[in-house]
C-alpha cells in the first residue's frame, strides 16, 4: 500500500517537474543572458543597450525599424582579418569600411580614402583620408589606424598575400597614408578594398581581445550583441560618415541563421524574415512570380569548375583533360544545377564583367567523337575518375551526377565522393584526389580569377598545373599599368589555361537574393557583398 | 547428466509451432511479414524489374509527377523514380541488416558476458556501453563517417556501432533474470561449464527480447540512413537510397511534391512492416501471452 | 542506499571521462582541423602552420588532451576555435532552448502515450488496439525531418498559424515562446510518444497477465480497478526507464529537428562543431549532453533501486 503511494507520487512529481521546468526552464536564462551580454559587449560603446541587449531586442522596443535578414550559415569569427566565411562578411560588410570599395559596377570608388595619387613610376600610392570619420567607439579615425590595420593583415591575417608587392606603409600625417610597392600593382585598389578582409580596425579592440566577438568599425551599423536566439543584432551608427545623407535609414538589422534552405525560404514567404541571402535555384521562378516578394538577380563573379589532379596519371596528359572538356555539356549542367540561373562559360570571367571578359569557347558541347579520339590519341581506355564534391556546396553534387552521365558516353566511369567540406579541403590540400569540383567566389580583378590558381607558384594551385608561358604572362600582367595591354596579356594567358584545361570551367551562376516588397533600397550585387546602408523598410 | 539439464532448458519442438501460430494469429504481423517478403524479393530482383536505369538522366523531363511512362514520376535530373525506389530497396535493406548484424554480433556477446559473470567485468563492460550510449547517436555516426569516409558501407558500420549498446543492455538485462532461473542453477550445481551454460541454457532463453529488438532496430537503422542522407552523408550519389531520395525530394517539394512521396512511403511501409513483425514476435514469444491469445477469442 | 548512490556517481564520472576521451580521439581522427576550416579554399601552408602553432594545435595530442582536461576540471571548457567565444557561454546560451524542447516534447509524448498505451493494453486484440498500434507505428516510422517539414508547410506556410522557425525566450514573450515551441515539440514529441506508447502497452499487458491479476479478476474487480490497484504500480518501472532514455535522447539527439527549425539547441551546436572541427566546442557540448543523459539515467536507477532491492545488490 505504502509503496504504491510512493510510486504515484514520484510519477506525478516527474510530470509536474516536466511542466514546471518547461515553463521556468527559461527562467534561468535571465541571469545567463545578462552575463553573456556582459561578456559580449565588453567594450560597450556609449549606448544604453548593454544589459538589455539580448533580451529586449532592437526590434522589440519603441517602434524601431529593424530589418530581419536570414543567412544560411553561421558566421565564425567577427574579426574581418581572420575570417574567410561569407556569412561573417555578410555582417561585417555593414560594420566596417575599407579605404576604397567596389561600386555597383564593380569599379573601385572612394570610401575611407577620398582620393589618391599615384607616382609616375607607379611605385608610390598616396591616399588622402576622409575627414571626420569616427569609429563606433567614439574615437576619430587617423592614418595610423590604416597603417596598423594593413600591417595586421600582412603579418597575421588571412589575406596578407594580397599585399605581396607592398614594400612600406606609412602615415606622414593624420590624414595621409603612403604605400610604396616593390613593383607596379595596377590592381592595388582591388587588393586593399575588394572586400572587407582588409577592413580598417581600431587597435584597441585587438589589444583587449574583443575583436573576434565584438567588432568595432566605421561602417553604417554597429554591433550590439550575438546570441543563438536573437542572432546577430546591429544598430544604426549615429556617427556614420554619411549621416549627412540620412544614412543609414534602418534603425537596426538582425541577422538570423536558418541553415535549412527550405525553412529559410518559408520564413520569407510567411514574412517572419524580410530578406534572405540565397534562393534555391529551382524556386527562383516561382518566387519571382509570388506576391509580396522581390527577387534580386544579377550575373555574378563566381564560377564553377572542376580540376583534374595533374600529379596523377593519366591526368597529366593534356589530351585526357581536353577530352573531358569536350565531352561535357555545359548548358545541360547549368540547367540541371541552377535551373537556368547561370551562364555557361568556358573561361572564368563572366560576360557581365565588361572590362575583362574574354569571349573564348574552344570546346565543343557533348562532342563525344572528338573526345573519344583525344582519349585514343593519349592511349587511354576504360578510364575511371573519382570526383570529389561536397554537400555543403550542393550544386557540385548535382553537377557531378550530370557529368558522370555525360562521360559515360565516352566510356569513362565516374565515381562520386560526397564528403563534408573540411574533409574536402583536407584532401585537396594533400593532393588526395582525382578530380575536385567547387566554385570560386566574388572575384573582380582578372588577377583574382587566374593567378593563384594557375601560376606554378600560385597559392591555390592544387591541381598541379604548370606552364612557363602562362607564368610569365600572369607575372607581366600583374605589373602592367596600361589597361588595354593588361587585358591582352590576360586574354593570352586565359587562352592557354583554357586550352590546356587546367580548370574545366562550367558556368557563372547568378547572384540571387530575395526580400519582401517592403524592403527598398537594397540591390543584389555582382560581387555578392550584402550592403544595407541605403536600405529602408516601408511599414 | 547433461541431458537432464538440457531437457529442462530447451524448448520442445511443439513450442516452436505454437509460437508460429501465435505470430500468425496477429493480423498486423502477418501483413508485416508479407510486406517484408515482397521487399526482400524487390531487393534481390530490383535491378532486373526496373524499367529504366537508375542513372538515366533526362533533364527536359525532370520533376514530372506520375505519368504513364513514369509511374512514380521523375526526379530533379529526370531519372525515373519508380526504378530508383525499386533498386534502393536493396541498399536500404542492406543498411538495416548489416548495421543491425554488426550490433548483434558485438552487442550480444558483451551483454552475455556482462550479465553472466557480473561483478567487475559487468561494471567495466556496461560503463563502456554507457559511454557509447550517452553519445548523441547522430553525432557519433557523423563523426565515425567522417573518420572512415562517407560511403554506404561505413554508414552501416557507424549505425551498427551506435546500436551496439542497446543490444548489450537488453541481453544483459535478460541474462541477469535468466541466470536466477531454476534450470540454470541446476545446471551449475550439476557441474556444467560456463560456456555450456551460456550457449545451451542462457542464450536460447534470452533470445526473445533480442529478436524483438532486432526487428525494431532494423526499422530504426533505415530511418538513421534517411537522417544521415538528409545531412548529406551516407549513400554516395548517384546511387539511390530512400533516405537520400526523400531528402532530395524535400528540396524540390514546391516544384514537384511527388518526388519525395514515393521514397517516403517506401520508408514508412518498410519500417512499419518491421515493427509489426517485431511486435507480433514479442507477443508470440512471451509465454504469458498465451493466455492473452486464448482470451482474445472471449474479450470484448 | 548511500553506498549504492556513491558507487553509481563514481561510475558516472568514469563514464564522463570515457566520453571525453572518445570524443577527443574521434574528432582528431577526422581529417581537417579548425585552422584548415578558417582558411577555407584560400589555403596557404605557411599561414596554416603559423596559425596552428598559435592556437596550440601542433602540440602532441596527449598533451592537448590533458591540458583540456585540467582546465575542464576547474570549470573552464576553453574557447571556441571558430569564433573565439567561451565554450561555456555558447553551451549555456543554448541550454534553455534545448531543455525547453526536450521537456515540451516529452510532455506531448506522455499525454499521448500513457492513455493510448494503457487503453490499448486493456482492450488488447480489439480493433481499438490495432488502431492505436498502427497509429503509433506510423508515428515511429516517419523520419523526423520529413514530419518537421510537413508541419512547417502545413501550419506555417499554408495556414499561417505558427512560425516556421526560431526560438523566443519565455521571458521575452510567453505567447511567442509557445508559438515557436509548438511545431518542433510536436515533431519530436509525436515520434517519442509513439515509442513510449508501445512500451506502455507492452508493460501494462505483461502486468495484466500476472497471476495476481487473474485472481483479482476472479474476485470480481473491474478492469479499471485492477489497472489502478495492481497493474500500474508494477508496470510503470519499465515505463520510467524508457521515459528516462527518451529524455536523455531528446536533450542532445534531436539534431535534425533543430536543423530544420533553426532551433538554437545543443545538438545543432555539436553538429556544427563536428563540421567545423571545432574541438573545444564539440568536447564541451558532448560532455554536457552526456552529463545530462547519465544524470537522468542515474535518477531512474535510483528510483528503481528504491523499489527493487535486488537491483541495489547487482
């Protein structure tokens, strides 16, 4: 009898605990979030939002106009010099500035530098800084900050290689920065401002160690907080150097992370978020036709490709590579993987890049006869290739399957290895692959498109391609200051790179964002940068 | 000497027939058996029956719903879904059987030894199983796959490792109870060796819950493959597997809802079949259920 | 009793130690490391080596493990390789979401499973029994991501009744908290409920077939009286076991649901840590999950032991 009572009591107690803890389980979160708020806003700018940061969001209070933007990946570190994550840059684009930045047509325009002069020998660049720029912690921007930032990038950052030709960086006075080079660098502007990896930062947030979690820049929005339920919260920077134009218009932005593409799309359709960073290609048409939603679509500077390991036989034989390049059907691949939101291309630079586009298409489409004869000439039969792809870039999985079917027509057997991205990177770096497929993102200058991947000493030449003539052309082009001459050099280099199928290029995908109709003043960009500085929300 | 104890411990042949009768009186279990039989048939002959190749890409005709030419429609690359569902049966069944087989072969002996010998051996073995068990299953599978390389064989091993502790625990639990039974104590007092006791007396009598768990785990293994595929691991494209097909179908749901329906149904039907059989077996193998089955004729 | 408790706690600590070793070993066997992740496709051998050295990844593995362990014992789980935030902070920020979902799902599961399991056991063999069994079978047989997706499409997109993703803290808005919680809890809870239903049914059934129940029936007691007086007190031990197991699973294993609903839980944190080879975060997260799981197991075992003295001895 007694036992029965006890058991009942325990069962009821468990159930009651379940109910109570469910409701009060978040009770503990009060203390937790205030302590984390303290942890994440250590260098609290002079705002009132420190302790309330994570519980009372900018959107929740006092009729502020806050844009909720959904991104598909989680940013890693918020230190612009130390991240290669596109998700991080989507946020940092709005917090930091560079000396110069890409305009809408991807030419370089002034940002923190108002103007610049180049010496006659092209080895000295003098940048004149804009006056009255403040960091979000209240301090004025001075030339020493630029020197410090660039030195940090060179010595510790991920993008130091972009400064390879830089000799010295000095600040003769508070508003002038002088960069001297060891050789002429016609693409210096792109190197120092193509994206926020070379952002200008204040020294103090590095010294106190908060830069990775609490970015402070000169951009239109400043960082408020980061938490798993709120996402990354930014608020308007009242001291922004374009405040006289009434910018930024938004009171704040909240970047939420929705990793599942379908759920992210649904969130836009229900209006829970107002902007999403990508749309699955198969949904683009139906979304464009949907009420209340605008789809932004521009040809992009990304390109998809596959590369064969030239340190392995028989891929070192150029005829084998050319055979594959002839056998595949680029329009079919683009249609399958991108549902038409892409432009097939046998070179890297897209047609939309008017300054540098090289119209060259030496390969046939699905020409099995030519492919077969090339294979025969190389004495190769019953070829078997392992394509290394990753579901973290789902288009590569689709592309590989289509290519597998296309290559079957010339007797080539393709096996597909879908590994997670980091295994992919590891195998790529160790040369442990037959072929890998991926894309390169957000390129502007032709040096970005070709040097690192195809020069013998290129940092990212994992496929082992080496051609002395290409090397010399690329080296020359790097220092050629005459635009026309430079283009001619790149065209020549590209021709060889394409003919010899160092990479087999597939297509340039369009950049696609989508947003609710209430969002105005946002533009999808060719370099994929996400800028909300002129955006506003009609309510 | 030993024959006395054997007679005490082993089930007479008539009991086997009774179990079968009990099983077959369970309507759901019968349905399950029929479905499983069909599945195994498809698993063996799938490729031969399939009207199209599993990799016949046909982009212009992709994402169509069911038509006369394509009974289940086509997927995002224009491949025939019906053929792919048929051929995937083999893979999905393989995953189930091999993964669970692995778990059985490793887990049951561990449970036997732990439950029989008790003491320090029991403690150590069960703590090892606890370690595996308290690991979030999906994460363990993902980590193992990342180490071994993501292909279907390794997925089977990974899922097998994840399920091993369950079998160890269940076996151990039953062994603990059965060890106290009269015939085992009798055998021991009569001087039978441990090995003999384990194999002759204990194992047959703990078989029931193990068999039941096997059918249940088979069902879960197939679901695990689906989850791994959803996360982008497991079966390598373009080989079809229901889980991967379901995950892909989900991406194209707004264009063609049919793409994921049939693989999803296939998973549902297979898992349910395994579960029905498992439930039926459990009802049939439990000797106390005899009265339930007898009384079924009289209950309201 | 205290001796039993002390022994089990010691065993739990040993298990936790074992878990930490297994995680460490496993994640280091996986190709790639957080530095390679950070560099991405722009990999540079020199930079790679420098960064590895800076974060101490080039030290011998044993040294790295013991360094981590000694810090962990003082409560310092280190800092995320990926974004520099303290691991403890990352975990604690996600605990409310994880616990809430687990308990809500369990609540739904029990609300469904207890009545369904008991009734189908009492009416065993009847059409009602078959119906409940079949329904619970469907519940168990659906992959969780599929169920989740279907609910989102139905309730969020088509009907617009509930939000499709995200988490809102109870203190910010109880109504929003509930609205965001409902779909993920339903997704996991119905599946969990189906599993528990079957256990409830089978253990009630087993208890119903005991001799003393037949005696009670012969004495003329009604089915319901028998259930209350004889069956439930004896049947609920295995039920508590499976509930405990389910709770433990829900606290760290609902990775896929968290992914689909963008639910900021521990499972998703751990999944991301595996993908990005964020060693410290993974070790911390798995340790927490294992700790919660083992603690629940311990509580279940203690309840067991209170009621069945034989268990204490073994």
